[in-house]
């Protein structure tokens, strides 16, 4: 019985530590544009294997990402875009592949390429990084079309400079990688979004609620302490039992 209690308490403590790490990451991104909180939970899982039908482990599982939208606020910056519900902006990841984000705080780098604030290249509808020619004004339409007035030209020379690649996907169809970007789950093929997909001049705040996250962190800390106490008591009981056997 002692080893069973030790095993359950040990896996429970490990799960609580993982939960704390998730909540800490959520808190760290409470001010990140377009960030959606990671959802974790714990479950009891029987340990597989011959001779171990009575062993149960506590396992931490990532349920996915909180699909609720964050608050939208006006910025007046023409390169800021807030994605509509179930709409994702395509960017190039560090490996040169395609990933998706809701972070719409865009900028044009020194090479004239459109990037996110984290430096990821924003992809156009053709799948290539978007290059923005020198201009005296720029605007992004609700469907992702980028329009500019070329440098030194009158306002009447409004020209299309490209179009953002935006996909339509439920949050449950995607999974978050270690780099914070979203990618399709196995079997899901992203489809291009149609119609209005974003609002320019605005940004979506993180949907993390710091107060709720802090409460969760306190609860997880208390549960972790409880598991550690169970480990200590199981060890004390084992020592007491050994003493009784030795005294006989």
C-alpha cells in the first residue's frame, strides 16, 4: 500500500508542477497581443503493464487553447489588425514553414518586408513573404488586401501591394507549438478565409485574466504542498512499520 500511495502522490505533485508552469506562461503573456491562454487539466490514468493493475497515475494533459477573443482596442496604426473570430494570420516560422497567429501588431522591417512584432515574416495569399514598396500611406482592408499610395505619388494613385494570407479555422483544429505559433492538427487542411476577416487600426488583447490566473496558481501551489505532505507521511508510515518488524 505504501508504494501505491507514494506513486500516486509523486505523479500528482509532478502534474501540479506542470500546471503551475502552464499558468505561469499564461501570466507572462497577459499583455501579449492576440494571445490565447493554454488550458490544462489532470486525470487519473491506470498504469499499463503486466502485474500492475492496481497502480494509478495522475497525468497532466493539455486540453488545448482558450478560444475566447480578447478585448479589442483602437490604435489608429494602419498596420495593426485584429483578427475576427476563427481567423488566423499566416506567418513564416523559424524553419521556413507556415504557421498561424492572431498577433496583428505588424510592421515593415528595414528590407521592406512585412513582419509581426516578433520578427516573423507575414505571408501573402500566394504563400510568399509580403514585400511593401516605399509609400507615403498604407491601408489594410477587411479582407486583408494591402493598398498603398506610392512614394511621391498623389492620393489618386492608390495601388494594391498584396494581400494577407488569412485562414478560417476553429481553435480546436490547431495546436500550439513551443514557439507559440499555431499549426494544423493531423488531418486538418486549413482553408483560405473569405469576406471580412480582420479590422485594421485595432488590436486584440490577450484573453488571459490575471486575477483568475493568480487564483489558479495559488490553488495549484496548495495542491502541490498537499501531495508533498502525502509523500512525507507515507515515508513516515513505512519507517514506523519497519521499526515494528525489526523490534519483533
